C-alpha cells in the first residue's frame, strides 16, 4: 500500500506560530501596543484555523510529491485569513468595553434596584471612594434626602414657634414633620418614581388650613443643599405648593411584602423635638418586606462616635458645633456614620457595636416616654443581667444609632399595652443599621420583626436590640421577666 500525506492541525498551527514569533521578534518594543495585541490575536485565531482545518475532510494524496489543498479547503483558509486580519486591527479595549457595556445593560434589567455599574462615573456629590456596593444609588439618594430634610428640621428646632398640631392619636405633629416629609418624598419620587412610600404624615390638615400650609411652604422653599450637584441629584427644589402637598400625600402606601417600599418618619421623636431633646429623620427601603437600606439623621447627637452617652443627652440637647451625625447602612454592606453637612456628603466612617465581654458593664437605652416602653420591666431585666449603671433615656431612633456605634450597648422597648402596634417607620432604618454593625434585633419574645404585613408590626410585641454575642442571654432574661407577669 502506498504511503499518504495528511495535512494536520499540528502542522498548520506550528507553521503559523513560528511565523508569528518571527513577526513579534522583529517588532521593535517601542512600536504601538496595538501591533503586539494584534499579533496575540493572530496566534489565537491561528489555533482556531488549525482546529477548523482538522475538521475538514482531508483527501488522500500520494506521499511523493505532496499535492496542493483541495478546492474545498482553499475558500475556508481564505475566509479565516481575512477574518484574522480584520480582527487584528480592533483594539482589545474596544472589544472589552463593548462587551462589558452590553452585560451592564442586561444586568440593570435583572436587578430590582441597580447599583452604579463600575464602568460609569461615581454618584454625584459624594467624597467616598467609588465601589460597586449593592443599592449604592438608593443609599446615596437616601443620605442626601435625609441630610437636606435635617436642614429644615434644625431651622424649626431653633425657632420658638413650631406650628404644633395634635393628631387623632393625640401625638404631636409640627410644621417640621410636614416639611421634611415633602422634601424626602419629592427626592425619592424624582430618582425612583415607581417606588412606594409609607409615610407618617398626610396633607389633609394643610389643605384645610391655609396659614399652616403657607408656613410649611416657606420652609420647603427656603431649604436646599449648598452643593449644587447634591441638590440636583435629588431633584432640586419643590416647584409648587400643590407639588408639596402631593409629595406629602405620596406617603400613603399601605406597605406589604412585595416590591420596593420606603418607610419614612420625617421627625421621629416629636416630643423630644419639642422639649429640646433627641430626635431623628429616618428613612428605610424595604425590598419584598425586608429592610435593606437604612438612613438616620440625628442633628443633636455628637459627631464623635466614641463620645459616651450620659443621662442628659436625651433632655438637654442642641445642634451646635460638634453635633449632627448621619448614619447609613445597606444589608450585607456594613454600617457607617458621617457628620451632617449643609452640602455634599462628608466621608463615611465604618461603625461597629462595642465588644462586650462583661454584660454587667453594658449601657442600655430606653425611651423617655413611659407610654412607649415599660421602665419597670427594663429595670428588672437590667437587674437580672447585673447591670448597675442607670439607663440612658432618649427619644427616637437615635437609640439605634447610638448602640450601633458602641456609645451604648442594649436597646429595650418593652410592650406597655396588649393592643399597641409598633409602626414600621419607627424601626425599619434602625434595624438595618444595628444589624450591619454586628447586632441583632427581634421583638420581646425573640421573633424577627415582620415589616411585610402593612404599616405596623402587628405580629410583634416590643423590641430588643443587642450585640450578637450577648443577644441570647439578653433575650432569655427579657422572656423570663415578661413571662413572670402573665
């Protein structure tokens, strides 16, 4: 039988590789990088040619002399050669950028709330290093919206007349509540027009009381961030009185377990606000009923995260120099604090709950109002835990922020009524911030707080927050004290 010669992929690939090596070796190093990149691409495609060639049926030829390729093979080689030549002139950066751009577009449709993709510029009006953190845009918007609202609340806090009304449940509401809610919901609707908001207030009283409406409108018109980029990022000023009223009424969502819903308390701790104590502007995003983004602005808390809590912090407060802190957190991304400012966001500082080896040395926080938490039960729990330091009483979710950064350790809000239902806006932001700082939050019986069943936590009674390491001991004592009363 006569011998045959079969062209193989190895022969073809080796020839092209040797030719490519000679080309690269002959190319001066100072030549443009595109030449080298093109050469590398030629090598890759040469291997592809070799593979395709191996798939083409090779006719048998006499061993001597070798015969030229068949008419079927020549067009294939010609087409692949032209393809290699064309691709070698396309910069790799162009291929990558176009591919990444397309992937980013696809991912933006898959995620419910897209973060800024890493191929774009960082969000406006931030001094932080850019990252691809989940819910970056939501956090950025919430931080700016709350910061702007605190400018309004601070102007009302320092005034003699706060335009106070009493709601149907006898709780007070001020022109600061209305104005802050209008600014924050306007910001949310500008950036996330399809999101719902559960807000504490509505505009019914303003629509029926022109004098009160004018006071609120004057506040809203005059409040803006000094940094133009920051102000623009959240939509700029509210344009009209009717736009202000509509924004306030934009908080009428009934809540629920599906979709993106923001929980807003424009002034949490209104009684503390009126008496000159602590208060907070609180905003949280819940995704499918789970608090996911949390922001709390506390104009009267010290900026210094290491400043200890004292017995006067809840009753004799002010927003002077060295005061004003903005807490923020995203589920799975950690918690931060930063100084409140009049313009762009200040750089953040990561915060963690304080390691506590001896629970008897804990500082626990509770509400000022006895109608919000049972002071007697709190004292009994502290005694069983061996805590001898007096409790720190303050209003609002400033308590959540304080324990999250280690100024305090425990937060107890024990039920005083079998019928009272906690509001979701009183806890959603604080829960995210404490959890991301290394803590755990449940109701007084150890059940997770359920934010997905409406505007209240009607399936929960009380709230307990503590560092993860000591939480089991704390909740056991809480249940022991409450069980003894039944």
